C-alpha cells in the first residue's frame, strides 16, 4: 500500500475515531499518519460527517480553536433508541423473570456487551452537554452499562463498593437507606478515586425508592463533586416519588403479574418524545 | 447522498464491523444496506482487509460456507501489546501504589474504558481459536476488562458473585480458599447464567495464589462447563506455583519496595515472544 488513498483514509479514520469516542483528534495527528495535507483531510472529514449522518452511525463534529480537531460521538437517533428499548422491554417482560420478592432477573441482559454498549451510548448521549468528568456506579450489576456510558463520554468509570473492607487505600464510607432491604447499608469509595470540583454522571442498573442513588449523591457531596445527571436502566413506577430527583431511566417496570412471574415493562416516556 | 460510493461504503462497513467484533456479517446484509452488488462488496472487503492490516487496526476475515460472510476482530499486534503493557507497568510501579498488606492500587487503571478495552482486546486475541461461549469473572474489579474481552470475542459476560444472598434466582454456591484472606469464602452463580456443555474463558484482575481462579474453575465443573483459558491482568511472581495451571497474565508483580510503597512490575514473558 504505497499511496494511501481516500478510501483507506476514511476507513482508518472511522476505526480510530469510533474506538475513542468524544476524544478530539487533531488534523496533524491524521496528517502524520497518512502523510496527507490538511486541506485533503478536511475534505475527508466532510465526507465522513455526511456518511456518519446518513447511516446514523453517530455524530462527527469539527471542533475549532487551539485544541481543535475532529471528534466522534456514538449518539443513537431517538427512533432507534426507542426501537432498541422496546426490544429490551419485550425480552424482560418474559414469564419467569420476576423472582421471589419482586426482583427482576436482568443479569443476562446487563452483561451482553452489545446490549450494554447500546444502553451506554443512549444514556451518554443525553449528557455530552453536561460534560461529566467521570461516571459513578455502585457495584455490581450496573458496572457494564456504566462502563460503556463512560466509554462513550470518553471519561473514567468510578465504582463505589458495598464493602468498606476492600483494599483500595483510605476511603470515605457513608451510610444509606437501602430501599430493597429497608435497612441501613454502607458504601465505600476510595479517596483517590475522585478529585474535588469534578462533575459526576451517576449510572445504575435498577431503582426502586432511590436509596442507593441518594447514597451516591450524598457520597459525591462528601467529595465536593457536582452530580450532573442520574440515570438507571430500569426504574419501578412505584413509588412515584423517589428519594432523588431528575432520574432518567431507560425502562419503567409497572405492576407484576404474579401468575406468570412476569412484569409489565415499558420504555421511559422521554424516549417517546421527539428529539 | 443519492449514490453511495466506495468511500462511504468502506467507512460505514468499518464502523458496523468494528462495533460488533467477531460477528459474521453476510454480504447480503451490506448489499441490502448499500444497494450494491456482491461483486462490488467483495472488492470493498478486499480493500478493507488491506487497510486494516496496513494500519494494524485488527483483523478482517472472510468466512466461507453457509454461514459465511465477513468478520472483524480487534486483535493487537504483539509489539503494540508489549508497548502498551510496558506503559501500564510504568504507571502501576509509581510510588504510593502499594497499600498496607501488599495490595496494589489498580482500581483507576481497571476502570479507564480505553485501557480496559485494549487489555480485553489483547487477552481475547489469544482465545479466538478456543471459541469460548462466554467470559466468566468474579465481581468486582475484573468486570470492566472481562466485559471488554467478552465484547472482542462477541460473547456474553457472566459474573460470579461474592454473596449468595443476591437476587438472581436459584444459584450454585461453592466454597473456595481465598489466598489473600487465607480463609474459606463463598462464591455464587445464578443457575440460569450458564448452560451445560458450554466453554468458558476466565478473566480476572489479580492473582496471588490462585484461590479465586481455582474457585471459578470448580464452579464451572459444577455447571459441566469446559474452561478453555484463564487469564488475569496482574499475577504476583510469588508463589510461583499457583493453585491453577495455564494462567496467562498481562503483567507480573515482582517484589515490593517497602521504602516507596511501590512494586516492581514487568510485562508477562509471553508478550516478549515473537508472534
């Protein structure tokens, strides 16, 4: 491959940009890689922007200024997001998914890489403007979705632990009211995980009363971190009043059908609004 | 965009193939998407294969037969893998990383999406031929790397829990000897997470004596699942004889420098061998 043609540049740029979402690559970076002039690369990017838009592969932006360049975000069109979430709802509404105590078996869906990546992309898409510095989740089941949201946003994931005996150095512990168990629990976060003044996006798997989410927002206050958003894969309709405000869910779990151990699950209302 | 040109097809195929690693896409799939003839698409794929190889973006294969098509794997060239792991070693050898008890603070590195994705790609690259049906990890810190390895392999992640009281339905519990605590612990795996006769790749974050890994292999025996590989991000040099065999680590932790709370960490030997 002596001469690198537009074909090759476009395919390579697509791979590089989409492998590092929300990261700005300078034209010089690609200039060095391809040995191409900036004017040529600008044309490449114009073509790529149209392609990405036409095939709804995400969003390609040119960022001007000193730290300028080009950046890819794996945003999902609202209609695609709704169709995808409807599919999840159908899957999770299947008989046998509701366990004793009203818990929903979601572990399989929450650890399929392609599904959690799409969920992460959809959630992250709502928070680019909020510019979070990291995504916070509470172990365990929310970690895959939270990691993928962090990837889409190009920021680290931070994991709060259920156990203060873990070996992550000096840690801040707080107590919170666990809605499901109805009792006081402890969560722990390593002091070195987060810096004062940062901005957090909270992502978790399931919310009933919102006790764990409330615990995470309290924890962020201890670290002097601003919470810019709070989202979950699944929220129960009841109680309607959660312990935290401004929760964005992908799905809402309505009442449980005891005869079939299944739940009525629907996409969250915001997914049905126009973009 | 009335006429879809080769440029556009190549960029779009790159995005679609690399977003779903190890999944075979038929030519008809792309034919429907682009309205292009199979002969044209075959030429596209030939070009793309060369591009992917030239820029070391991974590996593009044409799979023949009834279920044939084209598939992308995010393999990492051995030399790139070594350079990347050397960078991780330098980072993790920094003063202050060793905590009381000889534990190494790795939580930050283990939850940076770009770092765990590359680790996952490197590890997965060694197991395509083994054709695992899923990746198994034990909560919590190994989940991000294990998820990314699962993504690269195009298979689900399965998470064993430390706590048998979690709400995932009927579960198998086993006891194992935890090397770090030197005591008997319990791990739990939902019965519906795994099917008899499947093949598992075990991925974990840290191995000292190998007690947890031994527990996971015992667990797989209970499910009549074959373990096709066992890998960890970091293994300690001591004890040299682990409780399991055939462990593939990315890094090896040598002795600890008590004066600086730092450890000597080097890339695993296999990364320095020719490919």
